[in-house]
């Protein structure tokens, strides 16, 4: 996804993980910190904390229900 500031025309380039500061800077409502918790990213030992991931999923579900 490419984000462009419609006022200045400045492009913020292609976004990947944890670039909420760029979307917030152009006025897009942004919530960060709702990604999965784990460790050893991009390795054979990568893992997720399942209980924490389920909690975050339920928070995201409740947030989305309030927006409808």
C-alpha cells in the first residue's frame, strides 16, 4: 500500500509492518500494538504466544463491532 498526503502530495512509499506513524501523520485513524506477540522472527524457532494472540484477536473483534 502506498500512502500519499493529499495536501502536500508527499508519498510515504510502500508500507509494511509498524508504519502507523506514517498513516497517522496524514490523518488516517491508526491503532498500533495489536499485532501478535512472540519471538525469534523469521527463523526456524519463530513462535507466537497463543493466549496473547487470542486476547488480541478478541480485542480487535470488539473494536470492529463498535465501528459498525
